[in-house]
C-alpha cells in the first residue's frame, strides 16, 4: 500500500492511498465463493449455487462492500502510520477502478490541532459552594403546595395571586385586535405570565366589570402590530378566583410517593432532591467557569472548522422552535461563541488524555442513578442507557468533563465563592 499526505489548510489534510487491484479482486472472489456456499436461491440446492450466478446477481453489491471495507482498513492503517487524528469521517473520492494495477482514492478531512502546553496553575477559579438549609426545604414545600393549589370563585376585587379570566379588544391607530368581537385570556396576577401594565390594569377588578384603559405594550410583545405601542384596550372581567393551598397532610405527602405520609420522611426526601439538584448545578457552574478560563487562555488555538460549524448550528438551534432549522444569519452570529466552546472542549479532552484521567465508574453510576431518579420507573431508564451505546457515551463524556473540571480546580488558583441555594439555582446572568 502506498500513501501520501498533503496539507491543504491549517488543519485540513488530503490523504492519497493506493493499494494493489489484485488485493481487491482476490477479496471479491473470496466473498463470492463464500456466498455460493451460503446463499439460498430458488432453483438451486443449498451450497450449490454457481459462482457465475452469484457474480451476475450480487457482483456489483459485493464489489461495493469489498471496496468500502478496504478503504476503511487502509485508512486506519494510514492514520496510524502518519499519526493522524481526524475529527470526523473523511470525505472519500474514488472511481473504484484499477489503473496501472492499483486502485486509488483520496480522503479529505480535518485533524486535531497541535496543543500547546496547558498550564492551569495561573487560572483564577472561584469555586461555588452552597448547602441546602431548612429554609430551602420549607420554601420548596411551599412551591409544591403552590403547584397543586386550587382556585375558588370570589366576588371581591382581584388581587395578586388571583386567577383572572377576561375579554379584551385593543385598538391603536387603524389596527384593532381582534378584528371583530373580543379575545378571551386568563392569567394568575403577579405570576409573570402577563406584562406589568396589563397585570396592573386587571388588579382590583370585580366579575362583570367593564372598563377602558390605555396600555403600553412591551417592545417584545408577540403581536407585532401592538409591540412597543400604546393601545386603548376595552376589558370585561369574566371570572375572578382566589387560590387555595392544600394542607401538608398525609394525603398531600402521598402524592410524592411517600405512602406512610410521615412529615419527617417527606422533608428528608425533599432535602435529598434539592441536594441532588444543587450538586449538579454547582458542578455545572464550575465546569462552565473552567471551560471559559481555558478558552480565554488559549483563544488563538486553531480548531477544526467542521466542529465550530456544528457547535454554531447547535447554539443557533436552541433559539428557534424545535424541529426548525436555524437561519444562516443566526448560525453565523453564533460562530464566535461556538469557537470558544470548541476550544474549551478540546482542551478539556487533551487534559484528560495528557494527565491520563480515568473514567470514575462510581461517579458514572451515581450520575446515571440521579438521572433515572427523576422518572417514574428508574430501572427502565438505567436499562435504556446500558443498552444504548450513544446515550452511555454521552453520559461518560459528561462525567469525564466533570472530572477534568475538578482536576483543573485543584491545580489552579482557586478560591471559594460561598453562595445560597437560590443564588446557585438562579440562571447565570439573571
């Protein structure tokens, strides 16, 4: 076998491979001979199908399969000899036809960059730490009560926390919404579902009350004809309901799978769930910070364009409804952030490789158990992961990234950032 490598870009390579046509033909003949012994065809006894019949019916398929196998095996051999580390499957170009006794193909691909010495000692990391308090447990129990509250109709004026059903029509200039009649809507006042001006207009109103008010609609309002404008809105209050929270009794507690209805048992389960969420959030914050610091320290690192484009598409896809393709301009706008994310991911992978960090199987099992615990049938989730190599590989990668983040924090200039549970759980930047 002969091969040569050409640099066609900073990280792009073009590999030309040639192997003897005789090697190809001998494998084709061997596979056809094997098929003649195993293939069942109508009109022939098992194991007695002539080779020329196999050649006629399956020759093109066999030649394609053998060529694909030979390309795969020779590629692996060339990669090993040249110490090439492709980031994805190469684009293959070949006629598949012999020429001067050889079959040739070219493989074009991007390779992993040459990594600099990654010195984490100078990185400044503020490691977030927090704990679940009794107050956090009580607050969560209050949230659970809110989620299961009921509503009763009242005749009094509406107040924060009440559910208000109303009908309305908004007019600005020559535009009216809806074009005819009234639109019906409903919301819990103060819940953030409605914008502040609308919440205010509906507060202090009784069932059957009709009134008119000038409402300033926010610039990001879903109706573009009303967004950023002040409209005259006619309201009619259809229903006012006040919330009623359930008592924390045995019946309420049993809703969360605690059949004995014991309050101490319930609090213990709530605390365990909060601690699990807190642990994941703390690790997420640490990992994000480590990734950001690594990317900033090595922002000039050349990275494969294919990986950056893929990450940019993923970032852009998160900004559009599921199932829709993000527009090209959104993908282009995501490229700078995507590049930094790719740099961080590659550097973390290189740290794991250079420092010979081994996957912590105990940690992996704990992560899988934590994921499974959020489902009604945890054992089926665990079975699903164990039976799906792609799912398990993704989980293993996340665990290894956690381990790398821990290693970096241990070897960097790390300080402790004491936070409350709410501060940790609050989205970054909120």
